[in-house]
């Protein structure tokens, strides 16, 4: 067994941490407060060449693995940027996986190099008002019309849509009633968010406010056949390919938030003096933080194992799901305790832990809830009967 | 109060709440708060604890606080209607002519301690001064300054000015009664918020459908909500018992029960609201949804007056009565 990062991985971690030093907590506090996309941060990451981390070299990327991507996103979240920072770049880092694996050569040449250099912003459109976790219930429909499809429907929660030129869009090309399996009949596109046919409305939300999440009203959007990813009707299967890595990246982000929240709590526990001694000298304050350290460390190990398995081409569903579950939980608990440790001050934005708390809460719901992870482990790993 | 009479009062508050509840965070505006506070004032509930013996028992006051916590209301029931009048009653002091006091807390929202740190006027909607109970029992009235930012969007807080006058001094028993009473009504409001929010998430679990059936049909969701219900009931029992103690037992006993109740609420009301939010899924992350109003209330509420660490430390101390018995035996 080898628990060391490789030299390259260690270099990546240090380089990213160095790059992010320019974007401190104040920067993120202000972006969050002003609901402003962190363009300077995005540009710095793009200039550093990090956006194309996992995109193959022939399309302008570095062709690195999910281990490196998870280190990058963990570091980004840990810098204090949290989910604001991670969501600004998340999709560029790995979201194009279905395109890399299943897209046509022409589509890849046309889009991937622009993703890698930061020029092309993309968002990911799956969720609908009636289809949250239950993805196969989507109803957004793409009707074939010559060498185009015509798309109508409604999406919700689509992060970064307002700032994006293109969307990776999941549609139905056959209704549920017309296919043998519910997972059939779905088609994936990477296409322009043509504002003449897509009305985009940001949803005001509790946190992670530097990056919008939006409602999309799609009305007669014409999509050229060339923008289809892979074959018609296979979209859901293509997404499944990317699910495990997606879970690992989310896990890495949750871990990063947990780490920075814990750092802040520890610092405050040493500095704040009440009853003539630092509050961190009380077991009531110290133990929850020590417990969070243990939980974060344990969650991190599962995450490292999951990314290692994936990068070695081994099955990793169990580990990927477990990593998301444990990291989301450990990250949220650490943020919750950081808030508690700061007492009344925790609620002041000045101490940043309130922001981490709001973002960490999100990770237990999106993109997949803790309950659905347990459904996966229960039925796919333990072999218990599917409960839903 | 006669049961019939109390039901009448509670129904009055209930219809007030239905009328003035805010639909979302965007409705929390100073003008709306002022209008709602005026309407609350017209209900005359401030008289409930002004006479001796009081017109309403502590148990009844706790039920009203619970009711007020149930809906997102920008009004001050605790500070100006239930807490400050009780303090004046304990002191046998008249209110400042024409004035509406609320109570003053330390800047971190705990009971004021001996340190000279600045105070805030807590739950200050409609108030024009604040009463501060100092650790030696002296009660002073302080003027109000600027609105202070508060994470609990429904609860107005203002900075407090220098002391204007001494209002009186509480005896040791009076101080204990005061602390117990304050802990109980605050705990009751937080518990009311948790109870109501869990109720709303149960309703949502019935109507939101995924995988072709209501999400409430999944055991994971059911158990989450069942656990939350247990947590709310634990809060309710502890709080109601403490309120009963204030009506029937010595202030020492009541203070112990009140500390237990607030410690339970600090933890369980927050957990119950977390569970409710989990059931709402993504929608509870929106600014328009009421979830974060409840979350803010219970999360900040867990630090108001006394944090769990304060309470557990106090509860771990030997009880004064027990100490006396041990010493007598020796
Ligand atoms: C800030 C934010 C950003 C987002 N960004 C994007 C984006 O960019 N693109 C995109 O497509 N989507 C996005 N989403 C949507 C996100 O993926 C969904 O919110 C998530 O999938 C949950 O769906 P839902 O909110 O509809 O919850 P629901 O599916 O309605 O679930 C509600 C509750 O029921 C439980 N439940 C449901 N089914 C079961 C079951 N079978 N067994 C046990 N429990 C169950 C859930 O765990 C949850 O607690 C975003 C969401 C948020 C909040």
C-alpha cells in the first residue's frame, strides 16, 4: 500500500494553492455578497492551464486523471473559495467527460480546446421541476426535424447558465411510454444556449451566490444534429459513465470546505479567550473539532481510494458513492461546528464560517442526495432489494 | 386563565399570525415589521404578565410563544410582550411613561455578564428602550441606537446606548425566576418554529412525487421525519415541564428545568429543521423558500441567552439544595 501522492500530484497541489493565494476570503465574501461571477479567479485558473486538466492532450488539455482533478477542486474549495469557486470551474474540469468519450470527432475539435483554454463556458442541464433525483422522469423533448432537433421544455437549477455559451442538455427523444426501459429514449446535446429561444432566470438562493442557478424555459430551440453527443436515445447511459467521477469531485469539494472550516474554528479556538483561557481549552469545544478532524481524514482516505481505482480502470461505484456520502457529511459537520465554535461571531460574514456553512449544507442534497447514495449502496453493493 | 379565555387569546394570536406572516425573506421590510408590530400591540398581550398575580400563567405564555414561532413573523412577542413586562412586574416598577421596553443582551446575544462589553437591544421591533439585568441583579434601562445586522432575518436587533436610569434590583430568587422564565419563553418560540417547519416538510413529503410516488413513501424520508418529530416532542416536553415548574415550583427547580429545556432545544430544534430541509431537497436552498428563515431562527436561537456549553456547565454544577443536604448530613 502506498499513501503518498506522486511528485506530480504534490506539485499540482502546491501550484494550485499558490495560484489561489491571490483570492482570499474577502474576495469570496464580496463575490458572494454581490452575486458576481468570479471572473478574475476563473481567468487565473484558465491562464494557469488548469481547466483542461482531464481533457485529452490532442484537444488542448493535459489528459490527467480524476485523482489530479479531485486534488485541484479540493484545493480550490479549501482556499476559502468553497463552492463558489468550485462551481465556477467544476464543469470545465470534468463535465465534458461524456463528450470526450462519446462525442464525434468534429464536436470534440469544435468545443474541447475552447473549454481547456477557458474561452467556452458550459453548464449542465438535467434537473426539471418534476424530475429531481428521478432523472428518467424528465419531459424536455427534442423532436427531429431534418438535420435539426427542435427542443421544448423546462429545466431548473441549472448552475452557471446565465454565464454560459453552451449547455450539455439532457432531453427525451422518445417518451417514457414509447420505450422498453425508462432509461432509454434520452438524448444528450452540447449546444448553444440561444437566448432567443431559451429564457434564463436566476433563482435567488441561500448560498453559493457568486454562481447563479437558473430556471430555463426552452421554447422551439433548434439544435443541429452535429451538436448531438453520441447516438440518439443513449444519453442516460453516457451520463452514467460520468457519475462516479462526478461523485468523487463533489466529495473533494465538500472535503475542502470541511478543511477550511475546521482551520478557521481551530484558529478561533486558540485566539478567543473567555473566562481567562482560550475557549479551545474546553473539552466541550475541543472534542467536536477533534472528532471532525478524524471524520475528514477518514472520508479523505475513501476518496483517495476511489480516485485511484478509477484512474486504474477498476470498478469504483462503491467507493465513489461512499466517498460522496462521508465527505458531504464530514464537511457539513465541520462547518456546523465551526459556526458553533465562533458563537455569536459565527454569524458575522466577517468570519466566513457562515458562508461555508451555507455551502456545505448544499452538498447533502445536490447533485445527489445522501439518501440516494444509501439506495445505491443498499441495492447495488449489499444486494438488498431495490426499495423504490 | 380559564381555558375558554385562553383559547380565545390563542386564536387571536393565531389569526394575527396568519395575517402578518411573511411569505419569503424579501417581504421582511422595516415598514411591514412596524405595521405588524402595531397590530400585535393592539392585541394587548403585554398586560398578561403585568399584574401580580399575573393574568396568564407561564405555561400559557410559553404556548403563545410557541404559536408565534410557528410562522415566520417579523414581530417582537418575546422581547416587548412577554419578557420586558415580566421584568417590570418582578421589580414592581412602572413602565417608562408611554415607552415600550424590550430586553438587552450581551453582544453575542447571551445573558449580560460582568464584562463591560457593549450591549444590544434584542427583539427590538417596536421598542424604544431596553432593560438590562446585570449579574448583581440591578436592572437598568438603556436607550436604543442603530439597527444591528442580524442573521435571524425575523428578529430585529439594535445597538444599545448608555444606561439611562436604574429601574430596580432583583433579589436572588427574582434573578433565578427571571433567567428561567426567559429561557423558557425563548425555548418555546424555537420549539414552535421547529414543530411548524417539520409539519410543513411532512406536508411536502406527501405531495412531492419522485419515482412515481410521494417522496414521503420512502422509508428514508419517513424515518427522517419521524426522528424530527421525536426531537420536537422532546423539546416540547422539556419546555412545558420547565414552564410548569415556574408556575408551581421554587425558582431553583425552575431554573434547572429551564436550562435542561433550552439545552434540549438548542440541539434538537436545529436537528429537526435540518431534517425538514433535507426532505425539501433543492427547493429549500432558494431565497424565496421559508426554510432559511426557520433555519436562521433556530440556529441563532441556539446561542441566544445561553449556549449549550453554558447550560451543560451550569447543569453539571452541584445543585444548591443537594449541597445543603450533604452539608447538613456531615
Ligand atoms: C444550488 C444548486 C445547484 C444545482 N445545480 C444543478 C445543475 O447545474 N444542473 C442540474 O441539472 N441540476 C442542478 N441542481 C439540482 C440538483 O441536482 C437537485 O436539487 C437534486 O438532484 C435533488 O432533486 P430535488 O431537489 O428535486 O429533490 P427531490 O428529488 O424532490 O427529493 C426530495 C427528498 O426526497 C428524497 N428522496 C427522493 N427519492 C428518494 C428515494 N427513492 N429514496 C429515498 N429518498 C428519496 C431526497 O433524498 C430528498 O431528501 C442544483 C441544485 C441546487 C440546490
